[in-house]
C-alpha cells in the first residue's frame, strides 16, 4: 500500500484536535462547571482558619497600680506525622526544648496519628524563635499569653492564679473569669507544604481583649499588712495568720493578708494549703472580740447602761457543770470595765439579762451565721446555731466568743458597722461597687460602745500596744482556745479587732494569729496581734492623710521630741504653747 502523507497528516491533526477539545472541556469543568468543588479541595489543602488569642484583662489596685497583667509568650507545637518523618532531627529538637530525648520521642509516638501536639507551652518569644530557626520540619509556634503578678506573695490568695490556658483557677481570677477573659478571634491564612504561613487571606473576626478590673485593694496598705503579719508570725512562732482592713464607710476591702502564702508566678512550688484565703474560708471561734457586740445588744435592749455595775468576784461563775472564769478577780466592774478588762464573767452576767431571741437576732443582724456577700469564691458562712438548738450554757459561752464560728472578714464587717454609726456594708473587693448599707444599730449605742472600746488601748486596758500616737483607737483583744477532740486544747488564737480614729472612724482592722508558741513569750491577743494593728494602721493613716483626733497628745509628743533633740545639742528648749499659757496665767493679777 502506497504511503499517503496527506492522509496521515489529517489523522494526526484529528488526534491533536480531539486532545485540544478534551483539554478545553477539562478546563471548562475545572474553572466553570465544578469550580466551587475544586476550589474547596484546594483550600482544604492550603487554606486554614487559625485562632487569634485574646489578651486577658488587667487587674489593678484602687490607684491603678497593676496587680495582674498578661504578657505575650510563644508555645511551640508540632505535627507528629511530619516530625516523625525526620527522626534524625529529634535529638537536636529535644536539646533545644530542654527536655529528655526519650520523653520527646515517646510523646510523639503516642500521638503519631495526630496532627497537633504541644511541645512546650508559654516560652520566651526569643527562645521560641531560636527553635524555629533550626528549620526542623513539622515544628511551629503560636502566640499565647501568660499571667504575671508583680506583687508576688503579698496578694496571692486574693488574686488567685490562672492555668496554662489562661483561665482563672482561684481567687478573684476565678470569680471574675468571664469579665477578665477575652474572646478569641479567627483569621484565614494560606500555608505552604511546610506549614508556614505565606499569606493572610481574611480576618474572620477580630479578637476582643478582656475587660480590666479595678479592685478596692490599696497596694501600699496591702504590703504593710503582709509585712507586719509576717513579722508577727515569725516572732510568735505561730503556724498561720490572717489580717483584714476595711474602709468603714464603704465596706471596701483595702487589704487582706494570709500566711503561709505562695508565689502565684510559680504556683507549683507551694503546697495547696497555702492557696487558701484564710480570712474568708477559715472558721474560728471569735473569743473576746464578741464582747463589744454582747454589750451593744444589751444597751440596745435597755437592760444595762454604761454605768451598770457587775460583781465579778471571785473571778468565776457557774456555767452548767463548767465554769466561766477570768484571768484575775476583777471585783466590781461597770460596763466599760467589762470591756476594758475583757471580763468573761462580766460578759456572761450581761448576756443573762438578754433573752435567747434578743441575742440571736442581734448577732444575725451583724452578719454572723451567713456569708458576708463579698463574692469571693469559697467564702464560709460561719456556724451559728438557731436558739432552738442552744443548751442552757450556749448563750453564756457565746457572750465571750465560744459556741459559734466566724471568719476574720465577718468580724471586720461587724466592727466596721460599729464604726459607721450602726450602718452595715457588705464587704466588696471592687472599687466603687457601693453596695447599699442597712441599719443594724442605733448611732447613739454604737458611739457608746466605741468609747468603751477606746479604753482597751489606754492605760489599764488589754491592748496598749495597739495605741497610735495622735489618734484615739477603739479595739478589743481576744484569746480563744482551739477546739480539739470534743473539748479545748492548750493551743490558742490571738486576736485584735479595732477602729481608728474613734471620732471619725476610717479603718476597721482584724488580726488573727493562729497557734502562737507560748514559749516565745505570750499567746494573748494584746501581745501577738495588737502590734500588727498598730504598725499597719500607723502607716495607713499617714498614707491616707487622715488627720489626728487626739491633737494634744500628738503636740505634747512633738514638743517632748523637740526638747530632747535640743538638749542633746546643748540648747534650752523653747516654751511649748501649753507651758507658755501656764506661765502667763501665773503672772496674771
């Protein structure tokens, strides 16, 4: 058969035309008919939606000083499938991460069928960048935030802490987690085969940072309280302690310290017991801090007056098959003397004039037996049985602080009400929350009780170590034996609860020193707790520019100090205003 060039050329051209038409048809199918499907398939391989981490809100004190802030960090993660494909790089990666090589290999092998595993969380961004610079396949990083607490141990139990995912776990971080937490955003990106972002395609929605939170805490007063409480714990050999400072007129918590404490920047380094905010979670029998309330209840009921006399001889009275005793035989005391000398017998005699219902109603008005409403997680309500459950001795023992349990915050709230003219505010950790007050006591009765409490810090009282030069201080000591095995042990809690200045109370403070060592000198509240009050309040009054309400005493002390300095310099001291006035009076005809 003869070779037909023309026919063969037509045949080749026909095949080329058919091929071209097939290619055109395929292109039409890919780009027009099934465009969405194939675009979706491509996007599934290269387009990713990744979260944008939101920063947690900052916590500040009442003056705007930062107490908790979130710092940006990097977390290194890996795609186990890709990383295990290059086993020769694993030792290098383990060394860079600072983890054991076997540990890394086991972690990846356990997740070999996954596409994501964290290798190390919350690293310094520079360290993470050095790891990524190694170019190990399947290793990436992502932005996260880590909580930092500038005040460290001083505010640990109040603030609490966050977990590795920046969620609140304890304290105010937990109570206000929804407010502080931000809302993560989402963005679309294109990744290459190595997982690197090569293009930001679209912002689906932006991240919303958390809200800031302004606390009622004053960082300066908090530091003073923490420091002085720590000094007291060390000096007395106590096992623990708590202190609370309230603003009398608002109920705001200005300071709250607890020991032992922990470093919230390294949570795992302390035992769980140290995380507890003892001032709101621990229940204690209030001891003699109850006596001003017992007196106030009787004054309100009209069964006593400030001048009513009580014979406390011979220093004890019967209480069922037990005795109510004083440390000394104080003989005949008036109502003020019962508080000044902290007479258990006197308090019991006062309580006998009240009915069970009167006494119960009065204490419940002051918040005993229920939560203060501060909103702090895990706050205890206290133990205060109904009168129907009282025995014949219950009211008498309650009058001087046994048979019921309260928190240090509850004591502080009750004393703040005495200092606020009988108006009780719920405690608050948030500045400006302004919870409404309710009247629990007549202002005249509250003022009478304050004047009685003032004698406690004056000569002859049980807490002269709480006195502050230039200020009248009202307070009450307490020394409570600790319950043990159905009775009471020879272990104690030393208290001091006080208000300053008496004329216009600004601060209420409660100090509880738990289990002081008697071998160190004393376990009485006037010795172990009152000095903490003195040191903290002296500093707080100065910081807040609270004017003295005992100006003559302050001027006299200043004049004495000036005279002493001048004598040391060999010069005669000038006459003080008081001595000058006396001299002029002596020359008058």
